C-alpha cells in the first residue's frame, strides 16, 4: 500500500541493533506470537493479528508523550519472511494522510545468535511532519522494544537449553 510513495531517508526511525544470544527461530516465534506481546513488550502492550499478508494488526500502544495513556492503532501485515522479517504498514487514507511502514528485521548470526532491529518509514509529503512530531519517541519505543525482545529471547533460549 505504500508502494510508489515518496520516501525521504531522513523520515525513517531506526532502533538500535541488538545482538541476541538466541536463535533467529526463537525471536521469530516471539514476534509472531501476537497475543503474548503484553507479557514482554513495553510499547505494544496488546496485539491481536494473524500471520498472513493483509491481516489487520490491532495494537494498543503505550504513549511515550502522555504517561499512562494507551493509544489504539491498526496497521496491516505487508511482508513475511520467516525468521528474517515481519512488516506492517499504515496505508494513506484521506482521513489519516500519514502512511508508514514498520519493518522488524532479524539477522541470523549463527545457530544460537542473531541480531534484531526495527525501522519505521514515514512516507509522502506528510512524512516530515510525522517525524518532527513523533520521531524521537518512536525511536525510544523501538529501542525499548528491541531490548525487551533480547531479554525475552535469551530467557526462553536459556530455559530450553536447561530443560
């Protein structure tokens, strides 16, 4: 849905890249277990979706500007590459002209290691406005998510190795 939309590289938020002492398969399992986001994700505190292209991703997001506030958000899965990438996007709509695409990227580094990072690209003429308004807090939210994902994946991997 964001195909063909103009993207200024300055309008992309990038999380820190975290190296995770767990296989890419475990990270993928966590990222695609939408119902469990509330157990580990400090930003996306509730998530409901199906792992299929076009599926709605219904999220409740913790506000990074108003403590205690929760924001409802719906985006749509647009890319699935098992153990490598899951993406969802917010298409351009006349009533909400702020199209965006979030990519969550897993980079295998060996049988028991991988890296993770996330990007959010804000498209079109309004991309700069979105970046100015929320770029900083999206970066903080994505960094918090990356660190929480690392902790959860490493804990799961450690538990499974011990069992």
